[in-house]
């Protein structure tokens, strides 16, 4: 693995992990009047994108190490 690829992989992992713990993104949701929410009001796209980025990075690292 070249130095540039290793540096980019490290940077991508750092950004992905830091994006998952962004403090203002986690807010408590108030329960609906009936106790259960009628409709999801969260932002699930953020979680899906972070999960996809980490999965891609893991596959990238495994594929690069499997070539040797």
C-alpha cells in the first residue's frame, strides 16, 4: 500500500468516525401524545451514509491487503 493510499485511508477513517459522534446531531425526541411516534421524524440518511462509508473503507482495506 503506497504512502498516499495509506494516508487517504487514515483520513477517511478519521472523518467517518468523527462524523458519527458529532455532538449537536444527537437530540432527544419528545414522545408523541399516544406514546409511540406515528411517523419517524429522525434523520436516518446520516446513519446510512456513515455506515456505507465505513463499510466501503473496510472493504477497500481488506481488498488492498488481499492483493499481496
